[in-house]
C-alpha cells in the first residue's frame, strides 16, 4: 500500500468516524438539557447566535433545576429564564446588558459583571468563571466535521472550549463564517438537529433622519480613504454608516458586524485593500442584523470571524494604520467623561468593547477614537452634553481616552486640550437651546473664564463658509472662528515677527490679552465675523492666518483686517481668506469693506486689488484709507 492510498483511507476513516459519532450524539432538545444539573453554571451564546430551541427546552425543565447561574453577554432573545417566576431556578449574570435583561438586572433579579470584552476569555481560562454547560448554535458540519459558530464567535468559542459539557443546536440557517470560527463535532457532547430562523436585530428606536444625516456628514470628514473602521453597538453608529458612501477602500476591524457595514461592502466602499492587518478581510467577532445579512456572510471569503479576545485586543487593534473607532454615548460631561452604560443608578448596557477600541485606535498610526451621538435625548427634552455626570452615572470611558466627539452640530476635538478648551468645544456642539445653561454651569464650576461672553456659542455657526483651499504646496482649512479657538489664536499671534505685528496694528505690540483674543473669536457671525486659516502639522491643527470684519450699521460697511503667519506669507492664504470674507459680506448685504493700512504694506493692498472689485484708496500721511465696493467690479 503506497503512502497516497494509505493517507486516503485514513482520511476516509476519520470522516467516517466523525459521522458515526455525530449520529450517536443527536438527540432532542428535551433530552439534551437533561444533562444540566442543579447548581450548574450555564453559558448561552451571544445575541443572534442564541440557540433558541435549547433555551426553551431548558426553561421547560425549570422545575427539575435549582440555583443555576446563566452567563451571557448581549441577549436579544425573550429571556424567559430571567423572569421573576424562575428566580429560584435561574439567576442571570450578564456580562453585557441587553434590552431584554435591563429590567431583571435593575430589579435585582439578575447580576451584572462589568468587564471589557477583550478580557472575558481570561475569566474562563483562570476559572474565575467556571462553566459546566455551554448552550451554543452552529452550522451543519463540513466534510471534515467542522461546524461554524456563524454569527456568534465572540466569547462563545472560548466558553465552549472551557465548558464541561457542550450542547449545540445545529441550524441550517446558521451561516458558515470563515476565520477562527469553527468547532469540531468531536468537541460537542450532544447535538440537536433543529432548523429555525435566527434571531434578528432591529434598532430599539430610530433617531431623527436629519440629525443622523448631519452627524454622518461630520463623521465623514474624520474618516479618510483607506481608513479601517470599527462600529459600536447601537442605532446611531450603524445608521450613520450610510454617510460614508463617498469614501474609498475602507477596511473593517470591529466586534459587531452589521447591515450598515454590509451595504458599504456591497457598493465597493469597503475593500480592505489598504489594511495593514488582514488586508482584504473584514474582521469581526459577532454578527447582528437581518436575514439578508446572514445570507451575505455565509461562506463569504472576505469575512473572518475571530474571538473577542483577538478582535478587541487593543494591541491588535493598534496594528491597523488609520484605525477609526466609532462608538456612542448616553451622555458626556464638559470635561469629556463618557457615560455609555448607565443612566443614574439604572444599568443600561455594559462596558463592552468601547474602551478596547478607543484605546486601540488612539495607539494606531493616524488612529481616531470617536464618540458619536445626537445632542439630545428623550425627544429633545434633555441634553446629552451635561455640566457633570448625574449621581449614579458611570464613567465608561475616561476623559483621557476621548479624542473626538461628534453631534449634529459639529466635531469637538478634545485630545490634549485643557479643561477650558474641552468645555467650550463641547458646548459648541451641544443643542443650541441648552448652550446658555451649559455656559452658566461652566462658569459656576470655574471651567472657563468668568467673563466668557459666549456670543459665538449662542449664535448659529455658519458652516457654509467652511472650505479647504488647495494651494500650491499645502491644503489650508478655512472656517469661521469659534470661542474654543482662543488658544490657537494666542499661539498664532505670539509667532508673529515685530514687523508683521507693526504692519497689522500700525504700532508695536508686546502682549495679547484674553479679553482681546476672546473678542476676536467669540463673535456673533453677523455684525462681527472672523475667519481662521488652519493647517495640519504632525497631526495637530495650527492657525496660520486670521481675518475679521466689523460691521458699521449706519453706513452698512464693515472694517476688514488680515494677518498671516510670517512663514506662510506669499502662499495665497490672505487671498483665500478675503474670498470667504467677501462671501460672508455679500450674504449680509454689506455695501463695502473698509480698511486702514500702512503705505508700505503692499501685500495688504494687493489682496484688495486682486479681488477684481472696485477699490478706492486715499493716502493720508503714511496710511492708506481703503474702500472696496462689494457689488461693483
């Protein structure tokens, strides 16, 4: 017998062996749950991977059971075992709280263990949590006897590996997902062949589509072509994905894979071609969504499922260049502390993977950890941005881990910013009807200057004047100034040479006070407008130019001024600032711009003449009085 023939027979015998063992393990759900003993700890697979037939059979046998602990992360099933009538038979220990288990946890009929998803497997490995019986759901076996855990690999694979007894529902509707997602028939003790629809996940409630669209637009500005994204569990993160449709070659490394990610992959936005880890592959640990999603992931070579200990490992996440983590929050205080798992003394969800991904993304090359949320809750009745977290609210993500916060009103960049800068930036993206109150609280808490006017915060930010000026050797972001720009402005002003300061102010200047700087950026955007020019240097925004106008109502004219950093002069920044000022001036029906400039300041004069508008000048001693008609060329 040659080696090839011998190998073929051995393979046949192996296949034959597992098929025989499979048949011997098949039983009814009722017979399978007879292996659960009183006092056993029972693990139930996550979310849409819950083996419904086995759970129902377990509950039907409740009278023969007592003091059984049930371990589960996110549960979206009926959770009958957590009802009060079964209190003496089952006590849930939720590692993450789902909609169906909140009541039981908050009424004290169930326990909650706060734990990061990346660390749960270690609880099983160290026997901190011991599992006597694991209830899982799998796909039918392949030719080698391997069943796929399908939509629930997460902690389910580890739980099955550490359980004394594994009971598996074999469901033909369970998709066969690739990656580290398989369990062999030999590792399963009892099998229940029963096909039924998988649980599907739909949002608990839909947010306002206009609010989501505006959040999505701001989010898209942070997600660049080639970024690898993670999307958190919740209605808002998944809904805003559709607004990333203009991006190219996105990658996916996430814990939960959703319909929103599927749609991006279908239209070619997600390709993974630029990923630095698992290029060309979408990495996830569990799938939650619709039947369409389950059919799409079935035998899809582009998707790889892995345990949460891998997908959520911050060190693995950080290996993805341009990693963008997108998670949500229930509330965030003015210092940047995020509450995402608790409302007052009521537990809402869990730690999950938010901190895992926020920290992983922060350590990735060009990574961006982002919190997205509507600015209000309860149909606009309460602000999600609050002066301080309420009594009982937990800090899910510490302020030091929060880099970006996005609402429908814009983006607040918090990383490396002072408490004062954070406070102003967050109030600027709060709902306008709560800004006065937040500003007052911030002053009372001494988070900002006591004399902070808050004019720009109370005004409608004119985002229509935002633009990217693509100059010869750099891109310059020009936008209306905000109160939170005071520090940027201070850095810019103290970078000017004495010559530049003298040209702008027509006198020597040695200092720029808070009061003066604040008056330049804390504006009403109507009678006073300031445009600021920014560039990115080593990942940080730096101000390189600023322009202002002050309207004189009686004459319907506005005095305009410009100043550009010494190292950036001659690149066209002043010209682009003037273009935006003209747009704003014409929108306000301002008749003309006026200015005073030293006769030797030919650069300032040139900005006016290059506009093409009618310019009149009058020389008085060494100063030009300039008037530019905004309606005549």
